[in-house]
C-alpha cells in the first residue's frame, strides 16, 4: 500500500513570488503563504497565523509570477516535501515546503488586473520528477529560509 501526500491551503501571499531560472531553462517560483484560524481562549478571540513555504515549477511558476502578488488570496493544492541543505557554516538545515500542483486565485474579479483564468491552474502531467531538481539552498545570507 502506498501513502497519500496531499495538502490543501487557502491563504494570502506574504510577498510577491520569487522567480528563478535554473539550468536547462527550468523555472521555479516560491513565496510564503499565510493561513489564519481563530479560536476562543479565556473568553477572548485569538487569531493564530501559520506560514507555509510554497514552491511552484515550470509553467505553473510562470503563471504564478504573472498573476500572484503579495496579499492576494489563493487556493493551493500540492504535496508536502522536506529537503535539507548545508548553510555557509556547513550546518545541515531542513526546509519543509508545499510543492504546488495547482492553484486557484480567489477574491473579487477586480482583484486581478490581468484577468485570471476561470478554472484552476494545474501543473503539466510531465512535472512528476521535481524532487530531484530543487537543490538550491537559501538565497538569504543569514541562512534563513529562502522566502
């Protein structure tokens, strides 16, 4: 029996997608996504925000770079992946991220100046071996997450 690795998130972009072009012309986009939930604690409403690292590949990355911007509300489906890398001090770091397989832009029609697609945007079927291609470390000099 094989397992299931499926993630569904609805949240707001924490910043504009960061787009990189890797060897062989492969495009990758990444951004932080905030999800929030509220609950009552001692009679007071408390809001808790979680941040998720989102990664999109190839055509999906290109579409995200054109239509997604900081603050936009988006529905994302993908899978959870954890990878490791060494920082400048040769310390092994781990990053958990959501590899998006499709997304749908949410909100009012006026939120999208360039006219979004009315259907969910999905990764092409041939994007199944993405795990082996994402080997770059953080772009931040302090060794923080690359988002």
